[in-house]
């Protein structure tokens, strides 16, 4: 789950000889299985394949990705039981229901792109505390580095890798 208290979402996007290079980094938390809290535990790098389009913008830290006119399924309940619901749902399905990393099922942005980008591409959203990054890419690979284990080291790229994976949604 992208850290709601200090996500630090950063976008690095550059051109190259073959295809653009694109990386988003942020701080994330994991569910602590012995209680309902989410603790900061990792610096996450997400590298996007064939990411020709990226955009970003701000939003108020009291609002979620819904402020961007996206609908999230399942919707989060209102009121004081949010943390209980989050932990319970996360344990039930094994996936954080409000991770901050989304794939748009319907995308007005992709609808206006050339046909090439509507085949085998996805619209990804990384939602941080005060802003968001949206990307059109084929797939992604991610790597989590343990922050808690090396507090004396300030460069996250030197922290030990604790988990990694990839996806295309």
C-alpha cells in the first residue's frame, strides 16, 4: 500500500533510442498481521515498459483517486471503521483493497490516443498523498527495498531488495 502519510511519489521519464524509460518510486507499507495497522516498511520502484505517455497532478491529501473521477471497486466505507475494514478486507482477499496503484478499466485518456496505444497497453495510476501519476504502458516490474532494516543508509537504491514482481493487468 502506498504510504498515505509520506508516499514521496516520484516520476522519472526520459526518452531513449528504442523506447522511453519510465520509473515511479514511492514509500509503501505492509499490513502488520498481528494488528490492524499498516507500517512503513519499503521503498518501491515501479518500472514501466513502453511508457510513451505520462502525466501527473496534485490533489488534496484528504481525498483519494476518486477526486480524479475514477471509481474504485470496492468502495471504502465512510466513518471511523475505515482502518478495521482495510485490514479485514486485506486479510480476506490477500490484496490491499486501497493500494494506491490502480489499472483503469475505462479510460477516456486511452480513447483519444492512436490505435497503437489501445492494443496491449494499460492505463496505470499511482496515487500518492498529495498527488498522482498516470501512465500508459504495456506492463510493469516492481521491486521493494526494506527501509526499516537500514535506517542509517539514506540512499534507497542501496537498501536490500525484499520482494519483486511484474504485471500487465
